[in-house]
C-alpha cells in the first residue's frame, strides 16, 4: 500500500511518499521516500491496538536511512497515523 502525505517542516510543505513494508500483530514498518532519499520508520502501534488500547500512541523509531530529528519523525508519524486510521 502506497500513499502520499504532506508535512509542514520549518514553514515549508514537504511532500512524501509512504509505502507500508510490513505489518503483523506487534509491529508495522513504513518506507518514506522524499526527493533526496529514503528512510524506514517502525512502530509498535498494532500491539496496543490488539490489546484494546486505542488512545495509546505507538513508539516510532527510525531503523534505516539518513538520521532525522525527532521533531521531523513525529510529524511524519502523525500524518501516517491520520491516514491509516482514516481508512
């Protein structure tokens, strides 16, 4: 599943393409592609959903790619969660 997201980072809108690489009952993994490279983010959100904890946010970590700031990772994670929960 591939979908676009847009984040606002330092007063600039950045368009990113997100591809879901892997999902099971404990983890989900997404590949985020920008103009200048790729990163992979991993979350434990499905674990909390499986236990019925709908309001507990998952922990997002960057597993591959050029290191990003925690703020940028939070912005990307928010947009991914919005898109996935809308479905």
